[in-house]
C-alpha cells in the first residue's frame, strides 16, 4: 500500500497533513543514512510520490518497487 494512502487511512490525516508528514519522514530518513545513500533515499521517496499521483494499477507499481519484494 502506498505510504501517503496509509497515512490518510490509518492515521486519519488530511491530504495536506499526509503530505507534510511525508516530507518530514523523507528529511528524517535522509538525515539518518550516510551521505552516499541520500540520493537513493530521494529516489525512494520520489517513487512513492509518483505512485501516489499515478493511475497505474497497484500490481504494475509493485513490480518495480523493491520495497514490495
């Protein structure tokens, strides 16, 4: 399940609150990994944002998501 969708459904957040929480999580995770991995973290979160805005089928998105394997 998409992170933004989970934040809205499980935490009862509005879209704006979920987006802000997402940004805070992204900055937090990026600050916890070594600098050489920060680009990878950016890609992970960009992929999450892309999926949240796409109309792809859930299975198609999961096929390319290493977190789903």
